[in-house]
C-alpha cells in the first residue's frame, strides 16, 4: 500500500472540483477540499460501527506541523 505524506506544496496544489473530496495520509488523517476551495483538516475514525469525522481546523490556519491533541 502506498503511503502519502502531506506537504504544504501538495496541499496547496489540491484544486476544487464540482463535489467535495477527501485525500488521506493514513491512519484517518485527511484533508477535505470543498467546491469553494476551502480545505479542512479532518481525522476520520469509526465508532460504534459508524464513520465519524473530527474537524481539526482549516488549512492553512491549522498546519499539520503544529497540531497537538492532548
């Protein structure tokens, strides 16, 4: 399985499409790109058999280098 590592350049190059889409780095860490061009960091996980998403902030206001969850 190919592992993707997010970089600032990679995230900046993601372009909006007609529908929202998600790109994953692995282990649930993803970025969602909206048709408006907004990019949001998400953590996707499964709880009680249902997919859930935890919003971690907007790109570039929340960078993947400074995230720290306690």
